[in-house]
């Protein structure tokens, strides 16, 4: 079910999954509607709308993960951190909303599970056999993007170990935000490849669904920021990796190490995580260079093929994040998305994709009701 909620200075799109098991899930995209406001006024508008959703529209839900999209992190991140002191995993990143406002927010809400911060600093969502472990805004100040990324993963591996987990068996999704992606993405790739190899993650085993995208932290010396998600208690047979070989190639073909998508099966539902996906073919080539309309359409085709492999369609998609390299493409892309996905929660932000010739990239999460007695419910 999708709701559109309008406030005086904000609006929200809400995807709700409530038709299976004891746990309800909601993905919410919050947008400011008055771009003339100061940042503080826009932040207040977002938070007021969010509080109304918690109190009136979705009572009893709690936040699991939030991501704030900012137009100028250096001048805004402190205000966000001061205004939002709630307990949940939080990601704060400079990826300007392209509707002309200064802030947007994606929040994942849940009802029917226990939540808490762990001593490992991961945020736990516990229900039945599973502990869902979320983390946001991890960063450090090592000398370059390669060292920063290596240290990020090493610290994350230690956090997972503290929770009885491993990177290979339990991590489902990562997001890597790279300051000046054209310059620093190579270091991120080298570090990730090296760490994955030491952890037994290879082309012959599996990698991890991921988005590696341009994004800036408050401190300009932070070249890589990471968000991540893992599940303790998950079994290997519950995880399926998605390839869509008619449309896409293996990422290892061009020297990187992530999965195109991952499906996680529970007794009552499946979650599908589609990695950052662009206009690429099954030879690893950029398709339709310099044509934003055709790149958008090919990107949709690729995502649709991945969803089909996961036995889903766009109807099952709960949220979409769209990344544009050039802000001047927003009007065209926004119209395309409004026509194809008039009801979906999505946000379009300014963020360079990892190849300069890719003009657009998107990621999404889908939820589908299932009935599988072999697995514990979510």
C-alpha cells in the first residue's frame, strides 16, 4: 500500500508492507515543498512531518534507518545531528535533492520488533530468529580513499565478529559514498577488492550488493563514507544473488566486486536489494552515452530484469533513489519518473556515478509476500 501525505511545507510518500507475519515495514520519502525556506525551516518542516507520521499515520512504528540528503553538508550536518537525537542508524550525506530544496529524507520504519544500539555500535532490530544489524555514516581520516575504505571494512568486520557474524555470511548490503568519485573511486575499488579476497569473497563465491556513488561528508578530508546492513541468524540457502545475464555482466569482468542484486527469503516475505544500476549491457559497456532519456530507459530495463530474476516486478518496489551526474537533467528525468512511477516513494539527488559517461543510476528495495515453511518468518 502506498500513501501520499501532504503537509503545509512538506510531503511524504509512504510504502507499507503489512500483509504478512507479525512485523510491519514502511519506507518513507520526505520532501520539502517550499524551497524559499532557510535550511533550519526546511529541516523543521521535514522533522515535523516525520513526527506526525510516527504519531498519527503509523503509530507504534520505530525508525530503523534514516538517510538525510543535504545540499551542503559542511554547513548543515551539525544542525541535523543536533535536531535529530533519536536512536536509530543514521546516514547524513551531501547529495543535494534536485527539486531545488536543501534536504530530503528516506526513513525505514518497523513495527513489531525489538530495537536497540549494541556495544558494537551497530543498531539491532530483533524478531524471531533474526537480528538485523544496521550502521550509518561510518568514516575515518586515513591518508587517502584506499586506506580509508580498507579501514572502514576492517572496522566493520570487527563489529560483525563481535556479533558472531562475518562479512561473507551475513552482510547483505553496503553503500559507499565517495568524495570526488572521478578521482577517488579507484582507491575504493582497490581496497574493497583486497578486503573481499581476504574474507573469501570472490567471483567463484559471491560479493555483496552495493552502491558506490559520489557523496560528500561534512569533513572534506573524509573521502569515503559507508553505510551497511547485515543479518545475524540468516542461512546461506535464504540468500540468492541476482545476475540478469541477458542485460548485465558480472562486475568482476571490469575489476570491481559487488553483486547486481540480492534476494533474501523469509518464511513470510522476501526482500530484494538492487544495487546501483546504470545504462550498461552484458559486455560491461556504457549504453547510449550522452543521451539521458535512453540511459534512463535502459537503466529501467536492467533493474526490471534483476527484479524479474527475483520473481518481483516494479509493483513490489518500496523505495527508489535516483542519482544524476548533471543537475540540468533533472527536469527531463523527473518527468520520466513521474510518468512511469507516479505512486512510488523516490528521490532524485545530485551524485556522480562511478564512470563519467554514466549520466544516471538508480537503486531500489522491493518487498514481496511469500509463504515458505522452510524458513523462519521475518
